[in-house]
């Protein structure tokens, strides 16, 4: 039975495009992210500009610093 | 701890603890995940039940900033923070950047449920003392 031609997939980045795409992905993965869940259990990602997200990020950074100090000291 | 083998049944002399205590809860969470750097258990009013006071200060600020949220997950460049609370307790954990959010959330929820199971914020001795006081008052 003859094989059917493969369905073409989306074009992959190559060359400089591939490097840029990888850099963008890594940058996105390192970006701060805040997700909260209300009593209903629905996750809700807060925008980085949200003042609530800023307060949560500040508190989280202090918590991580304190935890690292406790772990090393 | 004393164990006796009696015809195929192991009998343990010490009764099981009625619920997880806050300090045991932290140790349990540490054993569940190697990504956890440190954690803290707070009462509903913010009182420290287990963990370091320095962590508790930041955890209280985090929970205050979370407003009505019951679960919080914050990822920063240095690590991740997971926090969950119910009517009686709140737990905040500082983890490495690659901790899995779904697992951390599940573990936190399970431990919170165990803590709520039988007065986890009190020690067995405190409960026994309260029971004695109530008996004396009734008599």
C-alpha cells in the first residue's frame, strides 16, 4: 500500500531565527509569573503590571531570600 | 515504641497521633519534594506554628497581598513560592525554580487537610490540658 504524503507541519525556524526563538523561549521561562486560585479553584494569572502581582512578587522574593539564607546558614 | 507479634497481628503500644502537627507537616513536605528549600506553617490569624520567624514575616505579607486567593504560585528568577490556606492554617513554601506546580499544590492541599483533621494547630499535650480543665470546671 503506497504511503500517503506527510501532512506538512508548520515551518521550523532555522539559522538566526532558531537562535532568536530559543532565546525568546528561555527569556519567557525566566520571566516572573504570578498565578492565584480563588475558592472556586480556577487559576488566574495576574498581569505583571497588576499592583497585586507586584506585591506578591516582592513578598515572594523576600521569602525566597530568607529561605536561602536559612538553608545556607 | 514497643511492638509485639501476637499470632500474625502486630500490635503497637503507642496510639497514632490524631493529626499531623505543624512541625511534622513541614518535615513531611520536605521529604515529599527535594525542591523545597524552606517552609512555614501559620495559623489563620498569622501566628507562627512551625518554621522560621523570618520566613513567617514574608509569608504573612504574601498571604495579605493574595487577598481572597486560597492558592498562590509565584515564580521568580531565583525560585518559586507556593502558598495555600484553609480556614485554620496557611502554608508557604520556597522552592527551586523547577518545582512542579501541580505536585506542590497537591501536596500542600493534602497536608492542609491532614492538619485540619484533628486540631493540628494544637499539640496533644495542649488538648489534654484543655480537656483536664474542662473536666475540673464541670466537677
